[in-house]
C-alpha cells in the first residue's frame, strides 16, 4: 500500500507580528488563516493515525485470512484422505475375515506339527498387525459425533494402564496416575479411551529401555486437561509442528495415524491436542476438552 502524502502548513511564522511592531495584535485575516491552518494540521494528524490503524488492521485480517485458507485446504485434504482410507480399510477387512478363518482351520489340522505351528503363528502375527493398521484407518476416517455420557476419569485412566500392563512390565516402565477420584466428565468414553491409548502407546515407543509415564487429569476453568508425559528423549523441535499430520511417522513400522486419530477425537469434542517438551526432560501431550455446552457452541 502506497504511503499517502500528508500536507501540513507552518503556523508559527504566520502568528509572529511584523518586525516593525511586535507588540501590535495580528490582523484579523491572519488570525483566521492561522485558525484554518491549525485545524487543517489537526485533521491531517487524525487522518494519519486513522490510516496507520487501518493499515495495521488490514495486515492482521490478511494474516488471519491466509491462516484460514491454509486450515481449509488442510481440512479438505484430510477429508479426501479419510474417504480413501475408509474405502481401502473396508476392502482389506473384508479380505482378512475369511483368511483368518482359513488360518484357524489350518491350525487344527497342524495340531501335532510343532514346526508348522510356529510358522503359522508368525503368519497370524502379521495378520494381527495388518488388522491393527486397518483399525487405525477406520478410526481415522470415522466421522461420528461423540456420544456424551458421564465418564469417571480416574477409572478410565486406570483401565488404559491395566490394558497395557503386560507391555509396561516387559519394558520395565512405571505408570503413575494423578487424578482426583471424583473427577467426572461428559464425553464419549470409547473415543476418549482410544485417544489416551494411542498417547500411551506413543510414549511406550520412546521408552524401549524403561522409564516412567505419568497420566494426569484435572478440571480447569477452560475445561478438562488430560496429560500423558514420559521420561523419554523428548521431541526434536523440527518435528513438533508435524506430529499430528496424517501418515507422518518416524517409526519404521508406524502408520502415522495414531496422533492424527487423537487430534480428530479432540476436535470432535470441540477440543484440541498439543505437544511440548518437558523442562526436566521427556515429552508431554495434553488433551484439552471444553465443557459440553462450550463444545456444542464451538461446533455450531
């Protein structure tokens, strides 16, 4: 935007009396001109301030519009990915069901052949991993609205830890829960369990040699905050902004959908998920959910 040319006129010289008689009052026409020029300068000052304010507001609105356009383009890409993922997942699952049935029949026929059963177990392990990937795709593409019911957060956190107890013990990881026993929240318990399970599994992946995972839940003025913190190496700064991108992963066998599913569950509740490195080491993922009434207002 071009800078406007602001014309201002000097008034001090005009207000000075003639050199022949400085004590004499200035003529009436000079007083009128001085008043007009002073008013002109005051008006130009106001216009200059208004121009600067408008230019700042236009810059702010332009930045907001650019951010909204990027977010809209991202949501459109996610919608397309969701449709593709849903179609592929359903087709793969339809093929997995009869294949697993045939493998179970084959197991019966090979009941006395230990070597063949070992090979069959490896095949079944591969099918289980494939089924987990299909499950991630289906959860990622799911667009259902949350079925809100009162959820005891202390019970939910305990259930998540209990379901992963064998893996926690195998990796020598201590899991701690910090949650008021009477904390109850209106949310979709199944969706929230899935989100927390993904966050804990993400923490398990960075603690292969043992460590600690702390699950914290607290109600604040902004809503519910659930944090999953680990004592791992932390998140490399260049990766923080990409963690929740679908199909982005640093794991050799990862699908890159775990954290994307968590973000989608948070958004379905009108909330958000954030990640940060802890000052004492490790990383923390914080799930923020507003109260049900605020979530509905945000969705509207």
